[in-house]
């Protein structure tokens, strides 16, 4: 079993680099991850789809349309074909294995994007002996639970359905319901607002902390919003601008790394 808190055994507050730092590098590439660490990110947030030949590939999108203007899907191409695609700055798609081995001490927040990636993510984490430095998450509770079941001892954050139950419980004063819904997790990772509803409130933060979990808010790029949220009591942010977050923390007298 993973020692409690080992994934979160980093500087506080947490700075999760959303797809790395894609300011001078393509998102979700080895260069973007390197850039994020250079500016002081504590964690790397990333996403996984799976190639035609069953390899866990780091990619937010299921297809190539946005990044390279091609209509092909990740799952339609082999890992070799994907690794030959030029994303700019000398970068291509990378495998989850490449990321975990290139950054052997980095902590990764891994979003399992589809059902086909459950097994590939789990097998890669086991093969690279990275269990203690990854967090598994997914918007889908079914995917999250299935991946976690293949990785006994791995830490996880709440899926969308658990977030709804926890936030509703906290907002309505039913703290015990909120706490119960978060059993077995280490973090609630949520946007500040969704569908016009304020999710991050003192009551929600208190309920989550009472359950022994952290609150991480995504995706926060504005320095004033970062400062306000940290003052509210959250534990970390997911951000496209880890460089900005590091500046905010230094200015506030905190160490970003």
C-alpha cells in the first residue's frame, strides 16, 4: 500500500502544471513538463488516451484536429506513428511511460480520458514502478474506479458524480454526507464555479478538510484569483501558468518548490 500522503509530500500550496507549461512548448510534451518544473511546479497534470496498439499516449484530445489539423483519432494510429508527428519545438506526442521515466521523481495527476485507457494506464504505472507518485482521476466514476482497482494503493481524486454529492452535502449543511462521499480519496479537484454555481466556498473547503482531503481548483491563470483562492484556504491550483503561480507564491513569501 502507498504510504499516506506520499503523493502530496511536496511543498505547499500545490501548483499543478496543466498539461505542463505550454508557453514556449507544445502542451502535454516532455518539453512542456520540463518547463513547468523549471519555474517551480510541484505536480504535473496530464491526460491519457491509448494508441491503436494499446500504448498509453499523453494527449488531452481524442483526435489530432486541434493540435495538427488532422481528423485522425489517437486510437486510429500506432504509438510509432504518433511519436513521429511534429507538434513544434522539436516535440511530438509522448507515451506515459516516457513521461514517467524522463521525470523519475515527478508527481503526475493523470486523467484517464476513455475506457480503453484504463488498462494501459494501469500497466504503465506498474511497469515504471510509479505507484507512489501518481494520482488517478477521471470525470467518469466508472473509469476512475476501474483504474484504481487495477492499482491497489494508488491515490485518487473525486470524479464528477462524487464532486456533486460532496458539494451538495457541504452546501446544504449535511457535512456527514459530504465526508462519507469522499471516503478513500485524497483530493477534491474542482472548478471555482460550474453552471453558474459557486463550488469553492468556505463551507465546502471546511467539509473537505474535515474529511482529511485537500481542495485543488482548476483551471486558474489569473494571479489575483490565485491569491484570493489561497487566502480562502484551498490547497492547490491547476494552472496553465505555473510560471505565474510561482511568481505569486514568491511574492507572498511562500516557496514554490
